[in-house]
C-alpha cells in the first residue's frame, strides 16, 4: 500500500512546532519492518512530501516537473535522501520547489509577523501535491493541517484521503477570491464569507483524525471548536481521536547521546548529577527545592504568561526555573524582564537547541506545561520518558496522558490543574513541590511515567487499520 504523506513540517528538515516531531515520529514508525513487511504481506510504503524551504541537497536525487496552473509558476518535485543535522541519518523525502516557497522560516518574517503571501505559498503547495497525486496516484493520501488541505480542491477524484488536524486554531482562512483558483468543490471550501482550507479539507476527507481523544471531544463543542464545531460534528464517526506517540529511540535516557550520564527506570538516580549540570549550564545556584523546566514555543496557546506571575513565589519553595523557547516577542520580553528581576530564580534561553532540550528533560525535576489548549502535546510524554514529573493543565492530550497524583495516589504520574490560570498554576506548583519532596513518592511517580509505552507503535497501527478500511471501501 502506497501512502503519500503531505506536511508543511517534518523534523529535522523543517521544524517549527509539534507538527514536525509528530510527522517525523509517525513516518519513522511506518518505515519499520512491522509495517513495511507485515506477516499479511500488505506492507506500507510511505512517501513524505513537504515544501523545499531551503533548497536542501538530496542524495540520489530524482526530479519530476509537475503540471500546475499558470498562477503558480514552475513546480518541481525533488525526491531523494536528505541528511539530518548530525549527518548521521538519511531521510527519504520529496521536496516541492515552487516560486516564493523558499524562506528563512516556513511561516514567519524576522519580525515575527507571518509572511504576507502565506496564503499563496501554501495554496500553491497544496495544488502541487495534487499534481503529484495525478502523476503517480497513491493508494492513500494523508494530509496534515490547513497547509495541505486545499489539495482536495484541486482533485476531482482523489484517492482515499485522511486529514489530520494537529491544531484547529490555524485554518488558513483567506479571501474568498481564492475559490476561483481551484477547479473543484467550491462550496465545501466556502465558510464564513472566506476561503477556508481546513474546513474544506474536513468536509472532503474520507476520515479526519485529531491527535488525542479528549481534543476531539473539545473541538466538537462550540467553546472549543474555533468556530467550526458544527462542521466537525457533521463528520460523525469519521472524526476520530488517536493519541500521538513520540520517537522512543530519539527520546531515550538510556541511550541519549546528548547526556553525559545515562539511566533507565530501574535506577533513575543519575538524574541528580544531570540536575547539577543543568543548574550550572543555566547559571543558577540550587535552592534545595525542585528544578522546574519549560521547553516550548512562546505562544499564547502555551500559557507562558501564566507562569510569569508565579516567579516571586518560587524563592519561598526553594525552586528554580529554566526556560527554552522562541516565538512571540512580547513573551520573550516578559521572560527577559523576569530574568532581570529574579536572576537567582529564573534563567531563559531564547531559541531552540535540540541537545539542550534533551538535557533539560533529563536534568529537571518538574516539567511545566500550562497550555490553554493542547491538541496532544509531545513534551509531557518526553518528560515522563526521562523521569521528570509533569505539571499540566487539564486540556486536550494533557488530559489523556497525565494522571494527577493527589486524585490517584497509587497511579499518579504528575499534577493536573483544573484551569489555565496563574492561581491554578501556583496551586499546582505547590502540590508538585510537596509530592517531589517525598523521595518515595517522587521515585514511584518517576518510574510509573517511565514505564508507559509512549511509542508510535499502537497509534501507527490504528492509522494503518483505517488506511486499509478506506481502501476497501473505495474498491
């Protein structure tokens, strides 16, 4: 079974948020022998297609010119092997080169605003994906988020199609004049007086998947549906929630090349040495309380502004906080201001550093994720994989992955706060500091989180079951 997997992000080649890691982890699982060479003989072959943002060099490159409308210009699909940042791994990928697609950042200008022609760039990309489908029709077309959802407006007779919603908050709404650029299914893409790629994709796809069961429940409600809850409810049982996994080969404290000391759940005690190293790396002195960490995009969704009012209380708990992230400038400014006022409590690294992220998951005691909404979230699973206790809000995939220690003393893996507010978060910090101070309780929580299978194996299996069901329905 041939699957064409279209995405705007794919780690490590094009990484902005969770979409990149989720896409890469899922595809890596599909390329393992259990899926490529199953006992049934019905193996999966997956082709990843994404925009050619940087003109990456490919090994064993093959080039195909795509037949696209004149408003796009010349579109070329380059297929071959890309190397990761270390040069140690090769990644089979198809890059689509289009006029204007190459930029320093997939979505944002240097000042943090979106590129003014993002609508044109991703409508063109979707149309090029459709041309690739027509050139070499796959058994299944798998689209991701609004950046690829317009593909179904350029195909009259698409193959069985899955659309994954990684976050509903971004829908790609644009001027209704875009309707004239696509030949098919105009009414499905018209919504609220605009051209809405994600809505059209939801309506046209055979199956819509979102990335956690609880998030599916949320987005079906008017409060959590970002204006399109009715469209989602109309999908009935063809809207399903499948929890993301993480790449447990990459995120493994027993083999992590970024760590000076490695460990597993049988003995997580080496975390204490990694903790000392992390404090030193961030220039902080141990306060004898828990070391908290945040690794995130700096965005309103992630609730970073909710953490800032708690900084003054951390000193009384002996707690320290290290933050790694980049994004909205006003949140960067808030964190810079906090570091100046609480230099002994808070340290902030502006940007993203893969190795540092691994060291923070391994060396911190508590990982804080106060999201206002969170379709799935990968970081809380990565944290638990490293024996770091999660403190999260009760939303989306955080609800599905973290069990509150006070509500469930024998099975709890972290602390879950009821709402995304500074007051609730402060209460959660006190509760997790109390749990952390009890060494037996802390060790039990760590080991429970590390024992959970966070891999892609089961989620990928559910996806493949749906692929086969959709293909059977189309035959």
